[in-house]
C-alpha cells in the first residue's frame, strides 16, 4: 500500500485563506495532526472516520515536545495511508516544518509540503501596511523574537538596513527588541505596528513608535498571537 505524508500550512487564521490544495488534503487524510493556530473550522471538512490529534504548542503551553511530535508523526506515517500535519501560517517560516521534514526523511519517508500564507506578509497586508513601497522600503527582514536572550540577530546590521523589519513571536520581547534596535542606531521615532490575531474577527492594529513600543504594549495589553512591523511603511497608507 502506497502511503503519503503531507506537511501543510493553513495560513494566518481565516479559513478562507487556506489554499484549495490544503483543504483537499484535509478532506482526504486518514489522520490529521494539527497545531493550535489553525482555523478550527478546517477540521469540520475531514472525511468520516478520519482521526485528529492536537499537538499544538503556544508560548508556555506545550501539549507535546517537538521530539514527541516528530516520533508521533513518524508512527502515523508508517501506520496510515494518508497522514496530514497541519501548521498555522507556512510550515517552513518559523514553523519547525523543516525539522519534521528531516526527521521523517532520516527514517526513510520523504513528505510532501504544501505552502501556506505566512502571517509575516499577510498580517501587514490585512492591516493596510505594505511591507515594501516605492521610495520608502525596498526590502524586508523577517525574524523570530521568541528567544532574544543570546540571540544571534545582528541588530547593528538590522538597524542600518533601509527596509521593513517584521518580527514573529516577539510580543513578549518587545522591550528588548526595541532597546536593541535603538542602541544600534535605529531612530526612536521609527513607526511600529502591533497586529494581533490577524485575519480573525479579533484582529487589532495598534500603531506607536520604537521609543514607546514597550509602553504601548503594556498600556494596550497587546496579546499573542501577533506580529510586530517596524519601519516607515507602517504609516504609508494611513
């Protein structure tokens, strides 16, 4: 029996932003391993009898360690004809999809990968923030703000780039991120946007400056999941 394993992205949260390819995979899979940030309605499309297992990880709330997820994914891939691994956003943009891919490959299974719409580009768009704009920003950098202690990010180089900075999983480290950028020479007046729960009914946009980013985060009670956009593009379409 030919078996198939798919790693698929589900986009930023709105089910209408899930690709047709991933939706079809949900309808066909025998078992689905899914993360915390997928559109929950997506599972309503699974076929009768298909199994589902929650393996989600959120900051400070892990249902499974990554190593355990890897092992479970391998076990399912060997047992079921069609195994589907669903991840929020895009599986290869800070989604640890590459680790799961390599683990399976090391054990003789090469999964297929279906891309998803990453929040790094879709969340700004849904908030009317262009990540590039002629005469304002000709590049953008995406980084994880999850672990800033001992981070290998070159903030000196980042501050000198005349481009947009997009930080995923960085809400909790707003203070250290803003301080490092200002210490590296980034203007304290640089516009900053917090985008919470992009593409959902609870989406919220909060605009401030680099100097006031941490203060705003506290006063406005900025929550995860969310991204931070830093740069002049924040105000281009305002």
